[in-house]
């Protein structure tokens, strides 16, 4: 699976937009990009998934450039409850099973 | 719709003992994966079961084993416990193999003393 690189930590304030970028230079043709959120002592929670261009759901947007060597998770108007660790994963779209490889993640801290 | 249920939530065991953890996936989900999370190593994949067959395995010693039943419920067993096995063990279920969208349980916090 492609290795991912994310910032270790980020700080923000309530109401701001937060963009977390993930690098995955060796992403393969069959790989998709998925982001998870994890609060302390809880299991990770699926946020969003994409393959190329832009994907948006009710909580976030995912921007993927044409070369797919990076991706950016965008969280609009964050609140204190968005303080968590965010993981970027890349993995096969089909047939690869659900062997998810988590990196170190990005610790997002949101303050008043 | 009920989420992924893991039991027990907390467990304290002594070195050398064995332990069995249980995971009930979301109804209809056939893929169950297990993960170990520690402060030092982060989230690491243990194994995945799909339709009662182990489909993927992570890099853990043979003391870690698992199985899946016909109703998709899964158990994970760790024998001859070591202090380093203290961790949060997470189970995730998915509707299908592949796809990357998994639903995690709250985990079982295992402490080995």
C-alpha cells in the first residue's frame, strides 16, 4: 500500500476552515483515498473517500489533483468538537480486502 | 441500525494468560477486521475475515488468532499474554471486501499486568 505523509499536528480556531494535506507519491492506479477521524479511546470514524477530482459530503470535502500524488481534506467552519486525529489512507479500490494501513495521522486542535 | 459492538470494553489479564475478545458487526456486513492500537505503534492491522475465511493477515505473531462465525460475528484470541499486548483492540466491519469504508467499534481496552 502507498505510504502517506501528513503533518503531525495543526491548530485552528472555531469557525475557520481547516485544510489537511496528505502526500501519497506512490499511489497506484487501483488505490482510493479515504479519511478517518478518531477521538480518544474510540474507534476511527469514516469521513470521506475519493478517487479523483473533488468529493463533498455533509461534513467535509476532499480535493484530489490530477496526478493523485496528494489530497486535501477540507473541514468547513470547524468547532471544538472537531478536535481529533485525522488519518489519510490509500488502498485498493477492489479486491484488496479491508486491510487498512493507518499512518501517524494529524492531531487537529480547535480552540475558541 | 446498531453499530459494531465489541465486548468486553475493558479487560485486565496477567502475563501468560490468554484472552478472547468478541466483535459483532453491523447487520449484513460480512467483512470483519481487527486492529491493535498502542501509543508507540499506532493503529496496526491484525487480520481480516470475510465469510468465515481469513482473507488478510498483518505482521503479528501466531499468538494472535481469530475466527469468524456463520453469522459474521468474530472473535480474536491472544495466547500467552505479554506486557506489550496491552492496547486498545478495535474491530471494524464492512459490507464488502475492499472499498476502504469500515465501521469501527468502541474497542476493547486490554491491560496486561
